[in-house]
């Protein structure tokens, strides 16, 4: 990392740097901060199916209603949430083998999808310093990509160390009958 020239370089052959794992979430964070700067606090910023940030919910609602669907059968709802001041990230194999396990150099294929919910920090508004305040949607995007690779034990450990972090992992159907999937839930009410 060369911060003076704003350059990041890979030091090993065959390594690629792809900001797709956090770029959309970061853009969603920035849009949310801009909306709040303009005085718009009731909003759901949606950057496609993989990056969402819920600000305050509409009047009379506890939160924004969101669902996680089976990537193999989008009409099948796996989980329902009601969220506010929360970022959600998703990653999966719906678009092919684009998540690479850096330990092996092979595509991640042990699970079909991963979802992560990260609460926004208290000082997440536009007045907060970018250095002092983590951006929740960028963090959610990074974690959901990592959770496509990490073991369930590693995910559970991270959720235990970060009590407000929640994760859902849709395991690959390998070894099970066609269409059968297993959704694991970590953190939040799962503990």
C-alpha cells in the first residue's frame, strides 16, 4: 500500500485485487451519508441484491421488511428480517465461481450463499469522521465474501466476539437430495 501515491499493488504473482467485495457496500454507505446530510433519514439504500443499508424505517414500522431467498429457487424464502440502522451484505455462487479461496486458489464451492447483517455505528452520519467510523455496508460486503470461505467454527467465533453481528450461511446441496438446502444462522438470536 502506497498511501502517498494512492496505489495498491499485489506482491505475489497470480494475485488480483478486486474491490468488488466491498466497493458496492462502500458506495451504499456514502449514499446513505449523503441522504442524511440532506435531512433524509427514512430510507432504504439498495445497491442491487448484494448490498443494502436500512436507515430509519417508515412511520409505524419497526424496520424495513427484507427477505433472503434461495438462489436456486428465488420464490423460496429462507429468512425474513425487519431492520433499521443496519447494513446487509450477500454473496453467493449464483453468478458462478467468482469467490476464490486465497488459501487454495480454488473457487469457493462449500456453500451456495452467505448473508451478513452489521448494525450501523452510533456516529454513522455524514458528520462522523471516515477514519473513526467503520462503514457498515462495506464491512458487511467484506464479511459476506469471507464467510463464503471460512469454516462454520470461524464464523461462529467472529459472531461471538462481535455480539451484534449476524450471519446466515446456505450450505451446498452436495450429498443431499436435489433441492435440499441447509441454512445456518450465527449471532443475534441464534446464540
